[in-house]
């Protein structure tokens, strides 16, 4: 149930600085219910492999440039789920979170979340004892600006009774807060600088628009941009109609477009590119 008290609690969490979510890299647990975990040392080619075993039988291997694991309660009842994070290495790339459960009496994957440049934050947003996944999307990275200037779209995944699914509509304040930060950046650029950096301005306004769309307030967001920001920047007004549809398109399928299920016992599977 999405109660007012739960909403207030979550609001406080999400208004806290990003560092409030920051944690040391989780240590790999040695046991998870009936299963044991064994993390190998990093090899000369800078990869390491986590093995998940049922007795002496290996049921899953996950390989990456670095691999970590933690348990998080993402479904009601049973044991917390096992979240394995594999980092590919390389600049601005790439983290994949593989989520496993044993609540159905067997080891199974319930989600592979391609996080790109970002990680995931776990938070119980509605105080029901299970956690939601607060997800930043980098779908606008490098769009028409540098990586450093790229905005993030903020969404929420959670258990819907059957699967991990987009739950942003229940927590619209999550992208709304991110939109407010984007808007403040844009207004600061326009009010404090005679010639604001245009990459930074485009990015901030686009982040505001994208997050407002995800919050269900895209029409209001665009009206504000038109009435309040275009009069302060002729360049932004000229740029906008050439890119508006791309910005709308970037919000489609977020965050579920980054989510899949992989039932193979080896990740990445041999027919995939190496992570």
C-alpha cells in the first residue's frame, strides 16, 4: 500500500544527497540459502568469475572485469534476492545487475538489468518490507553534448506480483525531483552567465523535459520551457524543434527497455560479446 507516511519517508530518502545512497562495494556473501558463492581472483586479462554452487554443482557463473554480490529483498516472502553486479571495465561503461531468486524452490533469474554508466540504488519507497530499484538511465548520454554534460532520466523498478516492472507512476516524485534539479541548473545558467555554455544548457533543459515526461507532466514541462526559458535564449528556442521528438523518444520504454531475463547457466553466454 502506498501510504502517505511511506511517501514521506521515501521523499526524505530521495531528497538526501546522492552520497546518502553510496555504500562501500558489497562483499560477496559466502552463502545464500541452500547455495554457496565462490569469487575467483582477477586473472591476467582483468576478469574474474563468481560461481554459485548447489553443493558441488555449479548452477551459475558470472564473469566480468570485476564482480560483486549482495542480497536485497525485492519480492515479498521467502529469502532476499541475490543481486550480482558485473562491471565490464572501460570508460563510462558498463554495469550489469543480474537478479536471482530461489523462492520458487529452484534457482532462477528474474532480471538482468543493463545499467550502462550508472549503478542502481535499492530503497523501500513504500515501507512494505521489499525494496524498489531506483534507476538512472543514460539514454541521453552523448546525445548532442559531451558525456560530462549528459543528463540522467530517473525511474523506479519494483515487483508487481509477477515480475520486476516499471513502477515510476507510483513514485512520480522521483523523476519530478530530478527534473527540479535539471531546471535549477538551466535557470542558474541563464540568470548568472551572460553567455551560458550551450551544451550544459541544452542538457539541463532536456533532462528537465525527459524527467517531467516520466513523471506524467511532460505537457506542463514543455509549456514552462516555452514560456519561461525560450525568451531568455534564442539559441535554445531554435534548437528545440529540431530535437524535441528525439527527446520524447528517449523516454520510451524506460526503464523496462534495460531489463531482460537470462536463464543460461553462464553469463555472459558464449554467443554474447564478452562484457
